[in-house]
């Protein structure tokens, strides 16, 4: 077995360090095949390709992909439940769905081979984040229709770890299990990891003195400031991991523990583009826009140019870890979660970073959007630390309002609540509550 301190250990070394020209050739070969598979087996793709006047044989180089149509979440919904499958339903061995909180859920199917690939990519992700075979993994990602729990579970098993399938919730019990079993890796959403840290404090357990060394966090936007907070409070290195059910689940990319600066996008299995969401044109390397992903090896349900709505940027700067796969920098947020406050675009993660700067605040928060006349008004609800006297709340409120104004350029109302009053997350935190339609 490998020693935990073995540097440079990779799960798929040949692929992870593949020279860029070879990686590009591999992508082209896989892309041609997946386009044929999608066009030949999914009526939706046949129709949209035909409408755009393209067929798979028009793709001669990767750059030709721009003439192929995008796939949107609405189109997946319109093909509910099995219309996007490219194989007979009885070859699909697993189905997950998105939450469906805004209409029909989106369905994703996997063949046995797809599940095998997903497990390998999650194992690769975990190694990239510093996990090693034999580690004990505490998996607090939700099990069920959400892809987080099962994705991390099978990845950890594939790697040869010992997995505890705790799922989210029953936070008191999570602390006891972390203490008694000595997990090295914690998988969770960052907001739930903060909830765990808080519970450990309440229970008088110094989680920093335990065995925990790494947090593999994702499934929701979080800021660099939140990373420092989690590092500090849990005594770990917090590592970002990205994924989405429509494309596979967690494991589409992961930060390396060496740099912790943007996640390596697994380019042998996915093709990544950044586009301007308005003009829908590709943006040059380094510019911020919407991430678009094409699956290169997912068989049950290929996704061609899927518009993720996630806002980010890519970099082709070499990484200290030696991996050649490009990095996608922190996801600022989703287009759909972006608030436009008096003409200024604001993501909840920007507010989060400001709250974390304030020493009297615990970074639990929600943004409430209301309408007054024709104006949208945003209220930031957050919490004071236990030790802060009530008399100080007014001053803290004022300070945060000023910070938001000076750093982001918008005016928000801030309400500082007593500890425990902002709802806690057991999975993905709800950061924005839109009260406009109900008023
Ligand atoms: O959240 C898969 C996942 C599970 C990823 C566990 C990482 C860890 P969905 O429920 O389909 O899948 O949600 C996907 O979550 O489009 C992003 O908006 C957001 N998201 C996922 N990872 C990150 C991240 C899972 N690291 C949606 N940073 C995506 C920011 C993230 N946002």
C-alpha cells in the first residue's frame, strides 16, 4: 500500500499527465464517436443537428464543435423522462434526477460502463485531492437521487478506501462517528462542513485534534474566504471538487492538493468551453463566462454542448502538480442565482466573502429578494458570533452594509440575527430566497 505522504501519486498517471497534443487527438477521436452515437440514437439530437444544418461527419477538428447546437436544461425537461437516452432503457442500470424544484426534474441515466467510468473519475478526483488507498472516508454527501453521495461512495471504494456512508443530517451523530472512526477525508458540501464544525464546538469536541486532514467539498458555490474558515475550524485542507448530474455527477474536475487553485478538468472524458451567455460565442482562454460541457464517453446519455449556467473562467497555466489537464477556476455562481441589484450583477459568494471578513459574524447567511415599487431590494440575513453582545449588533450591521457598498458597489439591507437563527444546511445551502412572486 502507498504511504500517505507519497508525493506525486496519481490514479491515472498516463492520462493525467498526457501531453496536450495527444490529449487533443484523444478528444477528437472520442468526440467524433459520441456525436455519431448521439445523432444516431437520440431523436432530440437528430432534430437539433438537422435544424442547425450539421451532421457528425461535418466535425473535422475540435473547433468545428462550435457549429453544433447547445443542449439546455429545458430541453432535458421537455424530453422527460427517458427521451435523452441513447441506449434501450433496459441497458440503463441507474437513474438519478435533479431536485426538480423548478418544474420537472431532469433525468440522467447510466449504463454499467458509465458507472464504471464515474467511479474511476471519482477515484482520480479523490487522489488529486490528496486521498490515498486505505484512507477512512466519512461521506456526508446526501445519498439518493442527488449524485453526491453515491458518486463519492463508489469512487472511494474504487480507490480502496474504507467508506462510511453517513449521508447528510443527524449532525450530532456525525461528530461521534468522526471522533470514533478517525476519518482522514470528509466529503460534504462546504455549508454542511461548517455546520459540522459548529456542532463539534457545541459538543466540546476539538475536531482539529482528530485525524481529519482533507475536506473534499463541492456541489455549491463557496468563496476562498470560506475555504480559509473551513481549513481553520476543521484543521484540514479544504479542496474544491466540481460536477453536475446532467454531465455525470461529482468528479468532472477536482483541485489538486498541491496547488488548491482551480480544479483540473478531466479533459479525456469531457470537453469544456467558456461562452458569452448573451452572444453564445466562445470566449478566449482566461475570460469569464458560462461553462459549456460535452461528454466524450458517457454512453447512456451523451450531452452535447450542455449549458451549465455556471459562471467561471479557465486557465492553461501549467500546474505545480504536473497534471496537464487545464484548470477551471472557482465557480462564482450560477447565472440563475445571480442577482441584479440596481443594475449591478451580484453573486451570493461575493456577499459570503465579505461576511467572512467580519470577525463578529458566523458566515451563515441568506439573501432575501423583495420588490418595493419597481425596485428589487436585497436583504442579507446573517448571524453574530455567540460571544458578541446584543449592543454591538447595530454597529456590525452598519459596518457590513458599508463594506458591501464599497466592495461590490450595491446597497443591501443587512440584518444581524442571534446565533442559530439562519437555517442550517444539511446538503446544498439555500442562499437566495426570492419573495417577489409571493408579495
Ligand atoms: O452538485 C454534483 C456534486 C456533488 C458536485 C458533490 C460536487 C460534489 P447537481 O446537484 O446536479 O450535482 O448540481 C450541479 O452544483 O451546476 C453548480 O452550479 C453547482 N456546483 C457543483 N460543484 C460546485 C463547486 C452536484 N465545486 C450544480 N463550486 C452545478 C460551485 C458547484 N458550484
